[in-house]
């Protein structure tokens, strides 16, 4: 009889604990929304999912992050403004469309600034990157981490592009950023700024001849359906910045704030590794379905030379001190190779 009673107590306790666990899963303390522009096949979406899973697990189910892709919640600038208003919690835009929010972000738009992804990591993860993230605090945003979009490459539907002369007159979509526009004008193109969500249909309708993005984006957003030529120009390295609304941050207790910070840092390295692996893999896939021009060092140097005037044109707007600090940091990185 005694054993039977003990068994019943243990059984009821187990059922109670399971019931509490299920109710927590069904009713998280904080249900947050995260939006991106890329689709759900992208390394960025996979990294956001990795981040959301880490947060859910490490918060003991107290924070659930619902993910929205393919610009469902708006374009980069609209989603960033939604964070400032507290009506969305996370987004992860390229820095280029945020140049109007944090002027210093424009330094990353200087053509051919970073020689490799590792050099970019060294600068972004230094006091320079920390200081730029800190500037977000004054405008209702929390910069949780620098993630990676990657080196950007040109596609078009008109001709192979291997020299700046080949770029003449091409109507190229760029991100909404003055330095990107200036760089493509300097290379001889006729650039049009446009939100990411409008790009595929603009190419499909012939509104633009081409665009520029990392290899993974080009492949996974199905651009080969409307583009014939790709050139590995690598003209700009594009960071992503994982953003949180300051209003959301302020609603969270300190222990959950720490969960977000730790998960963002862990997911940063997962994102960079995955993004590099996928960009390399999709370059090979693009070679099978598009006319891929792999530029020589000399051919890339011609594009770099054509865009150098853009550095001087925007030095005052970006701040020569910031540019010099990045160049010193890059020399520091190079000396360690
Ligand atoms: O999810 C990120 C996109 O919204 C965008 O930033 C991607 O590089 C991009 C572009 O060309 O707009």
C-alpha cells in the first residue's frame, strides 16, 4: 500500500512538471518578432533561426522569437524605423541602407576597403566596430552583433563585364546609399537605388539591367532566372548588423538581456562560417547556370582604380579620422598574416 501511494505521488509530480513545461512553451513571457529581407533559404535566415533557438533554450522558454523573411515586415529602412518605434523587435539589415541612421556606417561602403572576410572581422570586432554599434544607442536601437552579408558581385542581362568599359550604360540597381551610387557611376554604370524587396520584379520587367549582391543571395533569390552574366567583382564587403529595438531591450530583465547578448555573439560566428561556406558553394552553382567571369587581379585593379575618386569625394562626410583608423587597423591585421 505504501509503495502504491509513493508511486502515485511521483507520477502526479511528474505530470505536474510536464504540465508546467508545456504551458511555458505555449505561453512564453516574451514573444518577439524578427524580420529580414532575404528569403528563408538564405544563410541569414538560418543564422536567425540558430539565434532564436539559442535564445529560447537559454531563456528556459521565456523568450520566443518569431521569424519573418522576404521583406514580409518591410524593407531594411522600414524595419529599422519599426524598431525605433517599438513595433518590431529585431532586424538584420546591410549597413548600407542605414547610412542615414549612423553616418559612420558609410565607411563600409568605400569600394575595395576590405581585402578579405577575415580582415573585415578584425575591424568589425575591434574598438572601431564597438564604437559604431554604440552610436545606435542614441537613436532607439541596440546593435547586438556584426554579422556577414559578404563580398558583393555584379550580375546583368546584357553582356559579360570584365572591364569598367563593359559597365558603360548598364542600369544597375544598388542599395539606397550615396556611396554605392557614386561607385557605380565611377565604374561607368547608370545606377538606380532600390529596396531589396523590389529588385527581382525590377529585373524581370527590365526596369534595371543588373544588380550586385553576394553569390548566395544571387543564387537563392533566383536571380539566374532573370540575369545571364555574373562577374566576381567583389567591389564592396557588406556587413549585416543584428539590431534590437531599445524599447524591447528596456522591457527585458537583466538576465534575459544577457541571454540575448550571449546568443548574438555565438550566432555571429555561426553566421560568418555558414555564410562563407555557402557563398563559396553557390559561386560554383552559379558557374553552372550563368556566364561567370572570374576576373584576374589586374582586371579587379582596374575597377578599384576607377572607384578611388569616391574615397576622396566622401572622406569629409564619413570622417577622415574614421577612415584612417580603419586603415591602421587593416595594416595591423596585415602585419599578423
Ligand atoms: O535581409 C537583408 C536584405 O534586406 C538586404 O540588406 C540585402 O544586400 C542586400 C541588398 O542588396 O539590399
